[in-house]
């Protein structure tokens, strides 16, 4: 049974604290790829890191909530607030995207602008995921399904994660996890035939949906034994502190613990013992560091 792991870092480009963690996890740990925020304050620094680490696969971390747009706010007034930024409330954003068809062209233009900004920076864009998994929203996904083939994006994060398997290792947030599993599982089923039609690669399961911000060494060690056959993606939010940006945005996330998990010798030994292969979505194998 061949089991492969894609190890992704989200929020690349958000801040210097995130960028430093991504580079360290790539060079000294078992990170295989990262997802870049086109509107992040530290975008240019992240691009420099990607250039000097060409083996690090980079994708788009699509941002339509809790962040800054790439286009001028006046061109996408239906998507941003009075401060020129995307709203912080993901539920309100989701409802507006679903029920207000007048903003679809603004949405398409902003998504395309984020893709183009990364590509114009000279970064080979290989996959798409999203901040707070906004890529799974039906309206957003319909736009992405049109744009991904145009821009040669061949991989996509679908938010399939086994609830009972997660609860075996972390029984917290039972109600919240159950709701998330129902919503994201349904959206993944909706997206599956479209992705198959366009021959866009996805993982058989994604770890991180139900334990976002708490992907610690202990949790990681506990889930490796029962990975499915095929490709599993595990995504992290590593960071180095102090960093006011990630502390402000994600005060409850364990950024430094997640970085430590990505560098853990215990985890590396466990991966070797289980003969789990580290890859990116391009299929390139990463040797254990």
C-alpha cells in the first residue's frame, strides 16, 4: 500500500513571521509546498524566498475574507468594506457571494488578479486552496473551475476529512467539527465531478480542516498510522513569534508548535518507519531532511 503525503503551509506572504517559518520548514523539515497570499503584506518577501528555494512548490492561497484585495477597492466595491479590505465575517461573505449575482464579475476579476499577480512575479503556480477554505464556496468554485484550466493550475484542495478518525485523536469541538464536516464534505462532493472532468488532481483526504491551527507534533504522530492509501494533504499554519500580524489575526493558533511539528525528528522517524513518501502535487519526491 503506497501512502504519500503532501505537506502544505498556508498563509505564505501574510507576514515575515510566517515567511521565516515556511523557509525553515522547507529547508530543515518535511514541508513540501506552500500557498501564497497575493494580497499579503509580506508578498514580495515570500516571492524572494520562493525564488531562492526553487524546489518549494507554490500555489495560490485565495483570499476573499479577512485580508486585502489585489485590485483597487473601487473596482470591487461589492466585495470589500469601507476600509477597502475584505470583511472579517466568513458567514456574511459566503451569504453575499451566494445570493448576490451582481458581484460575480467583480469576484472573477479579483480571483484572476490574484492568480496573475503570483504568475507575474515569476512563481510557477501549481495549486489552489483558500483562506478559511473559501475555495470551496459554490460561487467561488464555479469561477475557479473556469480559470484553473486557463492558467494551467493542475491541483486543488478539496476539504474531505474523516470526522470519526479525527475524533479518535482529538475529541474537542464535537459539535463544531460535525457541522464543518457536513458542510465541507458536501461541498467536496459537489466539486468532485467538475475537478475530474478538468483532470485536476486532489488528495483522497485533507488533514487540517477540523484541527486548523492545532496541528501539533503529538496530533501528527497520532494520525500517521491510519492514513489512507494514495495522497493525503496535511496543511499547517507555521509561524515564528513575535509577529503582530498573525497574533492579531489568529490569536488561538499554535503557530510555533506547528512549526516545531514540521521540524520534529520524532515525526521524521515515524514517516520513515511507516514508509510514507513525501511529495508535492507535481509528484516530486522530497527526501527526509
